[in-house]
C-alpha cells in the first residue's frame, strides 16, 4: 500500500533517515589530493601569523625611507647586502645603504620600504646571478612594497566555519596559518545498483536489443553521486529476482556504506522486485515506506533500511531516476556530509509550455544568457522536449519545478529552478 504525499513531504522523509557523519582530523596533504566532497565538522582557526615576518613584496632594494629625499629626487646608496627567500633575517643596525632583496625574503629590521629594481639604475636582476652592483641610484616610491608580519592572518582568525566545503584555497591558507590537519566529516559512501532482468552491462560489451537494454542507470547514479562528493560502491544490474536483490543488498551493506540507492522495481508491475522484497517479513528489513509522490516524473518511490542502512529506492526510468536523485538523494548526501543541500532559485520562464496539473512537474531546462530558462531539448533535428527522453538531459543545467496547480507556464512566469551544477547537466 502506497502513501500519497507531496514532493516536500517525501524529501523530508528521506532527510529524516540520515544525519551528519562523524568528524575526523585529516592531514592537509591527504585533503589536497582527495578531490571534492569533504566538509568542515568544526570551525577552523589559524595558529600562526601570515606572513610570519615582514617580507619584500617586489624584487628590488630594501631601504630606509629616511635616506631618500621626500621630494622624490634620486639618491645613490651603497649596496650593503643581498637577501633571498630563505635567508635568515638581518636584525643588525645600519647607518644607511640599500640591500638587494628578492620577493618573499625577510626585510632587514632597519628597513621600511622596498624600491622595485625596475625603478632603479640597475634596471633588472639576472636570474641566478651574484650581487655585482656596488651602488644603486633610486628614489622614494609611492608604495613601500612590504608585506607586514601578520597583515593577512593572525592566530585565532576564523578560516572556515563548520559546514563549509574544504576548498583548495582553504587547504593552502590553513597550511600558511600553521595547521597540519582539518576537522572534516567523513565523505559519504553510497551503494548504487539497478534492477531489471532486461539490463545488460553497458561497459561489458553486452548486446542490447531483442528485449535487452544497456544498464545506463547504475552509471548515471554513480556519476551523479561522485559529482555530489560521495564515494561509490557500484554493483550494476541485479535481475528481477528477490533472492538476488537480497544478496546484493547484503553485499553492499557489508561494505560499510552509508546509503543504498536502487533504481527500478518500485511500481506495481509483476516484475517489480523491489516492491516484492519490501513486502517481505524479513528481519533485515525495517522502516519500510512506499510512497506515491505527487511528482512527474518520479511518482513511485520507496524508503527502507536494510540491516540498519538507509535505502532509497528510485524509479527505473532514466529521467525519473535523474530527477529523483536531484530532489531526494543529493540532499541526503549533503546531510551526511554536514553541508546545506542545493536550494532552488527563482527564474523567469523564457517561453510558454503546457504542464499536467495535479503533480509537481519537473522539467529539465537550460539557462539562457538573460537568466530566463527554456525547456531543454534533445539533440538532433526535429526533436522536441520530452520527459521520457534521456538525451534531453544533455542540454539541461537545471530542473524547473512547476507547481501542481499550474496547467500552463506562460513566458515571464516565475519558477522555482534547482541548479544541477553537475557534469551530467552541462547545459548549453
């Protein structure tokens, strides 16, 4: 027996089954090569000054402004030293002169400005060349060209908040700020499998036709889950056999996944193996929730736990699976990772189109340069928009959510639009 509910009600039911994963300290070196998907589990604060010392912001000469005329006229000074990045700081006192200095080198304690080399009589430095000039002619400049100690980051400064994504910039600034690791939530691991005795492995050279079709759904969901920042255990196709499905579920749950996602078998047909398993009196199965969601496409949905692991069962039509992933699975993965899910934005419709009333109509759309959205179309001459056409997704970068009470979208109407931000929705 199915429970009738709205899109929002089913989305809430999915999110009620998941929660943020544990926090662990992970080294910056590992985070730098892991790729996307990690989220901070706690606020991160700097432990050191950035920069840690007063440094030259340009190649040139470190000088004391008191030695340069205030009217900007040039003066000739003796070159009394040479500092490069990695040189120990010059903490001695000097009566005057200029020190040859390269970008990033510590500025002598007595100096308060750097004159860029191109603004001096030297003109340019030769890479790798030794100090040859004994004196240099230069003048006061409008800027000091110094990076002062701690001007960028100070100990205790907040570099990131709990829930923020770990970005390359955060990894770099954390390293500069004296940190060696970040407190992050474990990346979600999702198991993906598709059901159907008609499916043959798309990557294994299986021959489609004569009632057989390639298993594109497990590839689709695997790519979508990876793009959403999750690790994936992909099983591939499982035939319409209840024992085979139970064995596959046991296998993936044994791999310590956080979420199981299946496609197919949730409707009312005689071959719908997911519905058959969900109707079993099986100790491994709990919290069964079969729903008829007021959604097009994607009406048949189901939820359960298999040996305690949340299981989200999506319909088998590829467009329905794509839409269901965006509306239900991607927010669940965000919740597991401890971050906010993508939210719809308001966009005007660029054109009119009919919409079947009674259910939220989810329409793949592409965003135009004007910011308005138009229905995505399948490639090829004469192809029209269609909810069943998987190739329509090739031109989509968002999903428009048309309310159940709307029978026709008019040009200029405001729509809630969910950006996809995923490689498989690379609209153009």
